[in-house]
């Protein structure tokens, strides 16, 4: 039924037969109103077709019908029934002067079939090639033709980044491609496997994960021996500095931000240490400290004593100028708050005020004599920024000698004094001193001060505000002035125990930083010397008293379950306190292979997986080796908020039952055993 193709140049005087293959000038091709596709082609699709035609020509001739006027006479133009996208791509090339407007286009004339029907047929009976075939075809072009990503992109009208993605996917392990073709893998899962081009690792992870393969877990497993580009170490060093030292970065081709992983962990850690040491040297020289050094863990900081900055004394003139400048700054900001952009004169004045205020220096600083015996530790914070812990005192730099108490009589010293000195004091019944002003006997001093003590007890009980001040004063002495706890009349002892020795890094976690920040907020408000503390404490408001009391009390909390120091009463109170404050540990701790799963028996791992994801997943990993099981459990529980019983907080109702004698879920949780 189809006539033998005849190639010819069509003019208005020729009448091509059905099936004829002819050349028609581009400007004589028109869109057909009978085209079944009404939605316009996307700009990207037309661009891709134009690039393909420019590189390889029109591979499939459009199908056209002769345009006739109302009288049935041919107009000399042709309506494109199949191939409208190709026509638009050719017009785009003509617009860009790549071809002429009269460029001859090879077409096939269809004079028998219904134009609308064949247009519909063309669009619904064809099937696009499987993406896996496309990925492998792109890889073949690169391998056999030697084309780079830019060249392939130019020939197919797609970006070089898209080509790189397809080339990476086309190089996936054959097992993955087979699963993708058969529907066992989704495209996002395949992309997760292909964040790394390590085919053997792809196979290993594919075999380990089984049917449950969340994208985040695949990605994590493929990069577990590398450091994420948003890891605090990578952020601190920076990609440019790391690559300048020869470090390799595995780029993530499948995310918009182009993130990736640092592959040389040893190099990265060395660069972190070097940069911290450099910053320590700079801060020592700039600020005049006795010493400064880098620290790898917060435990090194917590092992040292600390002093806090004091308010800088300023002249009345300086204080007045600072106040005036600050008020002007606030006024200018308030007046221009609604403006999208600051007027140039206002912006310039704000910068001038800022420079002037900075020239006055900080409101709180360390005295020169303190810097002469104190130092700074620089460590890496959880946010990837350097943390400068100032005012640290080593043991050999502690000021241990105190001036003798001018009011203490001869032969009478505090309980902290030397027992031998006490024995050397006068005893009641010794010979009467010849001098009228001779000191009182020790027995009489004890008697008189006992009466005074009872008077103070009575007075403190009668004045709740003074009682609160006495308690706060005693706690602050022991929290902020180590070694000065005996300077309070209150027999209240607060022990502060470092936790980093049993849980390295706990002080740099979210909760640890909040605790340290509260202490630092109060530390700068307290006097440098303990002698001046009482006058500060007595002047605080009740709310400030309570806030400072809470800060000190929090530092003294110890709920560690030490098998060498069994204190069941304390442990029970820890559960009650957790319920009272509504403690939620999911924001400060998460179960990982390092933090939990590699440190407990397999049965505990499977128990956790069963609770968080179900028995089916637990059964799937039951046969894994311990290390693989720990890694798999970490991936399965990621983002689930699962906590071991020791970290769970009992609801208030459960706690009330426990107080009546019924056991809670954590009473016998996790008996002590070697890890």
C-alpha cells in the first residue's frame, strides 16, 4: 500500500504521492491542527532535540500532509502530523543562525491515513527505553568513543552534570542493574548505591541489606569509612585546604548541594590538629596568656581549674560615651527597621559607631595578673567552629596560700588547719596570762561561738531570703571557687564529678554545652576572689538566687551507675528526678554501633531492632557477625528515637506506682557486665 519512496525537492507545482520521501524547505513546514498532542513541548526537550539534530541531523523524517485551501488547492506548505518537536527544534536552530530558514528538511508524505489517528498512534504505541539501557548506552559512548561528559551533553542537549550522573549509574554493579531492570530497586536506591563507584562495596552492601533498603541507610553504608563534607572536622578544615594537601573528595553527584565525603580520614585529623595548634599560638600571642594549646577532648578542659573574666573598670567619661553611642545605634536601627535597604549615610554611621565601640574593648575581661598564670585551650566544637576555653588554671599555677584569718585567736584554727597546730593551742586551766589582753582560752572560745552559732541558726530559720542566700553562697563557693568551700558557715558539701572519664565527649554534646554555657553566664557575673562573693549573692533578686541555685545544683547531679559504687537509693532518685523534669534523651543521644550496639551482646541488639522495627528485620540480621550486626542495627534504627531502658523516662503515673513498691521498667535493666 505504500508507494516506493522518492526523494525530491518539492515545489508548489509538484504533487507528491503518498509515501513519498521528499525535501521541503523549513519555512514551508507548519504545525498540524490535527496533532493529538496539545500540551506544548518543554523547553528542555526542544533544546535536547536541537542539540541532537545539530550533531547528527534529523534521524527520523517527520510525517506530513499537504496543506490545501478552502477550494482544495495545495498551498505549497505542509502540515507536520508526526514530528512537531523536530520542527520546533529546527526552527530554534534557524533562529540561532545555525541553519537557514529555507533549510531542506527530509519528510515523508502521508496522503491516505487520518492525520489525527496516526498522530495519536505515534504517541501512545511507542515505549521509551528503560533508564538502565540509557545509562549503559551513555557509558558505552564514553568508553568506545572517548567522549567526555561535556561532549556527550552537547550532542544530546543535556547538562554535563546529568551526563556524569548517568555515567556513574551506568557503571553500577551488574547485580544492581539487573535488580533495577526487574523492579527490585528504585532509581533513588540505585543512586544511593552509586554515591561511590566501588563496585565491590556496592555488591557487599546489596547482599547485606536484603529487602529492607531505605535510601539513607544505603548511602550511609556506602560511605561509612569516609567523613561527610558536613562533618565538623570537614567544616573546620574546609574542602579547599584539604584538597590542597592532596586529600581526595568523593563527590555526591545526586544531590543539589553537591556534597560529598572526605576519603583520607588520617589527613583530615592531622589538618584539624594543626589548625587548632595554630589558633592556640595566635590567641596566646594576641591576648597575653601564660600558655595556650590545642585539646582533642573536653575532658582535658574539665580536668583543670577555671577563673572567669571580671567587669572592666571604665572612667565616667568612657562609660557615658559608650552609653550614648549604644543609644544612638539602637535609635538608628529602630528608625530604619522597615526599610528594605539602609540609607548610605545611616549605614556609614552604624559602621562608624561599631568601630568606636569595639575600640573600647570588651565589657568583661581577664586581669593581666590572671593571664600571667592562666591559659587557653582550643578545641573543635560540635558546630565545626573552634572553641576557645579561656581562664584555665593548671595545678601548679593554683594560688594555694591564703592570708591568715586576722580574727582567729592564737592557738585556734579552722578544721582544715593542721592538727598539730591545734594541739599546740592553750587549754582551759593553763596558767592565767599575765597580760590583760591575752587571748581567750580555747574552751571559752568554743563555748561562746557555740552560743553564737545557735543564734545564727535561729536567725537563718526566721529569714527565708537570708537562708536562700546562705545556701546559694555555699554552693557557688564549691562550684566556681574550688578549694574555697570551707569559707561558708553552712555544712553543705557539693561534689562535682567529671563525666568525660567514663563517657568521652559527653561534655561537648548538646546537654554538656548547655550546662557549660549556664556556668559561664554566671561566671562572668561573679567576683574574681571568693572574699567578695557574699556581697554579690546577698544583692541578687529571688529569681536570680533560684537561677544560680539551679546552675550549681545541676553541676552536682551524679546519676552514674558505677558497679564499684553501688548506691541503689541514688539510682532510684535519679529515676524519680527524670520523671519530675520530663527528661527526654532522644535529643542528646542516639543509638549507633559505637555508642551502643558494638558494646552489648547480640541478644540485646536483636531486642532493640525488634522493638524499633519489628521481628522481621531482627530475624533478617540474626545471622550476621557481631560487627556487621551492629552496623546493620545502626542503619535500621536511624531516626527512630529508640532508647535503651537505662535512658528511658518513666511516665508520671508509672513513677507513682513505683513509689508504692511496684518495680519500674528500669529497676533491673542491664545488669553490670563487661563490654
